[in-house]
C-alpha cells in the first residue's frame, strides 16, 4: 500500500507523456509502422527518448541493495525464445499494426473520450480474461496428462 501513491504519480506522468507524444493517435502509430509507404519517423524519437530514463534506472539499480518502495527489484531476465513468446509477439505486432494501439497508450488514451479507444480497451480486457481461463485450462490438462 505504501507504493500506491508513487505508482499512481509515475503512471500519470507516463500517461501524460504518451498523450503529449501523440502515441495515443492510431494514425501516427500506423504511419510509423508503414516503412514501405508514407513512413513517419517521429515516433522513433519518442522511443529513443524512452531509452534514456531506462538506462539511468538500470545504472542506479546496480548501486542499490533494495528499491525504495518495494521489498525487491523485479528485473526481467532473459528466458527461452519459445512458442508462446513468438505467438504472443506476433499477435501483439499484428494487433498494434491493425488497430494502432498497444496497451499503455490505449489506457492513456481513455482520457480523450474517443469511443474507439474505449472499445479497444474493452476488447483487450476480454482477451486478457479469456487468456487467463484458457491458460489455466491447458495447464490443468497438461498436468493430468503427465
């Protein structure tokens, strides 16, 4: 509970950055992904600018024993490139290219009140729920078959 307010503040700053950089605009995203057509490289600068605070955070992390507002660090580790990862990455990329939204900018775009954003987020939540149920079912089936 002690890290709820900082998380909210960071989330609001992140969302404001997404809105300010126009990453919530599906036309901008699709123009960036259209490298064979009317390519718009401006989002490359947004993504490049995101590397600076991330790199600084990794440098600061190396000097800290424990985070300020948590019990431990949650740093992604390299894992195997397996079928679920490849399928998930492909689905994410296809969805991003078709809709022009990915989860972070879509949630930030809810403040704009555009119905397409609300529809996307609703569909995303339904997909997450269906994945959770399907994954649990397949895990049970795999465990009983073994």
